[in-house]
């Protein structure tokens, strides 16, 4: 093999499949242990008597800590290696999901509601007040997100060494399918668990699965082909000068933070985050509020259709990027933003019809994932390269989750502002329109990188 592994080698291919299979399963369960709160948001909010703003506060602290953490943990993952980083992240996420579930001990009697309004506050234990319980749970959820932030960084760090540029678009779609499986587990399995067990098990069960996956990844995942006994793969994501340069902290920081291309991608990722977090953390609560828990069939359809369409979006985007656009990511991201805008407009016209709203949400998921998979799963590997990929992912992912921190509390405040006791659910009329401008802005920003490819000299991007 002349000192270089090739994807066509049977032994290499089998070992690579093993590597990304267990990584994909691990990160899927990261998603399950991150979106489980959003999946049962109405149940927990009703139990503790939280307003939309209070629920949004918990979400915002989680996404804010995630967004800040990836900036620091990106260079750390580049230094530690992806395998160590994902083991650290999964261990921490398991612990804090366990602790969040233990917060059920705060509650003696749940709040009583009438027409979506609290008429009797929850009775809390151990001298807890509503504000101290909220602060404690927000802190635990934020700590969970700190460790969650190692997930994406580890994935791209490892896979940048195992996949060449020409394969990464298609692979990002396949890998996104596994991630969306975790999202499906959160939104489909959490309500299922609630049918038989108290809400805390929606956090304890994912924690237990993460522990099992910790041992699987420790045994069967390696950082690079050379660690698995194969020659290194020529990935084609660096210029000759970058290949010759040592992987110092200065090299990594300069490659990521001193190039306009990286910042344009980061700003585009922030726009994805504004749309994605507006939908992901609120759609389950939308069904519970607008249809007063009577949209079971439409909700179940949405919980299945949204990740399914997201999987198809990632697969279509990856194949289009590699096969139609010559491994350019920007054109696919542009069309993803255009689709998000159309989907949000459609949702604004259909959201008081449960099944039509569910279909619109599925369409939006298709286009969110088509853009997200290209930014998080391909562009970070392409433009970061093997030496700086986790730092690049930290910049892109951090921008997206900082947007999520803005959305969490501000969306809650917006919905509370438009709430009307005489018309339950009317506040959601504004919900699809709030992130719409960011879909248009994201399309504009990414259009400046229409012809950008990795491995080019500075100025040729």
C-alpha cells in the first residue's frame, strides 16, 4: 500500500466500519441523553409549574455551557485524541443524567394547572423554593452539556483520520443517520418510558446505556488507522506546507481562527443553530400546548418522521456534495437554508392542524440536517484537517450552540408574552416566524463560500 491505507482494502474497510459503528452508536446515545429533557418538557414543566421562560432558562444554560465548552475542549480534544475525549464526555454525561433524574426528590406534590396556568404551586422538599429548584436543575443540565460537548469534537477528530475528503460528504450523511437514531430514541422512547415509569427514568435509562457504550468504545474504537495496525490514510485535506508543519497549538489556532473561511462557516452554523434550537427544544411542547395533549397520533408521527426525514436530508446532502458539487459543501448548505425558510413558512400556516404541522416539522428537519451534517460532519474535517479538526468543530459547533442559548430563554419569553388564557396555544402563532430571518441570513453568508474546497492555499479558498 506504499505506506498509505486505502479505503478499497478489505481489512481496512472492515476495521473502519467497526470504528464508526461504535462511535455512531455512542453519539446517538449522547443525543438521547441530551434531548430527553426536550422530549418530556411538558411533563416536567407541569410537575414543577414552570413557565415557558423558566423551561427556556434550563435549556439556555445547557446550550450556553455547551457552546462555550466546545471552544476550549476543541484544542483539548486535538491534544488528547478523540478516543480519550469521548470516554471523558460519556462518563460525565452519564453522571449528570443520573443526577438530573434524582431531582424528582425535590418534588413532594406536583403543581396544579388549569388551562395551562398554574393555580397551585408545586410543594417542594428540603427547604427548596421554586427558584432554587430551577437553579439546581439548570446547573446540573449545564454540567451535562459540558461533557456532551466532547461528543462531536471526538467524532470528527477520529473520523478525520479514517476518511478522505472525497468520502466525507457521503459519510457525514451516513453518520448523521446514526445520530438521528439517538434523537428518535429521545423523542419516541422518552414518552414510551413515561407510560410505565416516572419521568426520572427518562434520564436514568440513557445514563445506563452510556455506561455500556463507554466500555464498548474503550475496547473497539481507535483514533487512527495506524493505531489499529494499518498505514496512515492520505486524506487530502492539507496543503504540502500544512502537512510539513508540526501540530503545535499555535498551528492549530492559526489555521482555525485566522482564516475568513472559518468565520463565515461559523456564522452560518450560528444561523443553523437559531433555526434548529427553535424547533428541537419546543416542538414537543408545541403539541402538548396547542392540542392539549390530544394530538397523540400526530405527535407520534412527528417523533418518527422528523428523525427519518433528517436522516434522508443528511444522506441526500452528503451525496449531492460529493457527487454533484465535487466535495464542495457550501452549495448544499445554501439549499438547506432555503428549504428551512420554506418549511418555517409552511409551518406558520399549518400549526393549528396537528397532522399538517407534523408534516411541516418533518420537512424542516430534512433541511436542518442537510445543512448541519455538512457543517459539523464534513466542513470541520475538511477545513480543520487532521491536526485541527476538533478545534474547527469547536468553533462551528460552539457558534451553533451559542445561538441555542439565545433561543432558549428568548423563545420562552416570546411565547409567554403572546400567551392568552382565553385562547390556549395562541402564543405558538409567532413560533415559526421568529427563526425565519436567520434562514435567509445563513443562505446569504454561505453563498460567499460557493467554490471553497479544502487543501487549497490561503487565498484560493
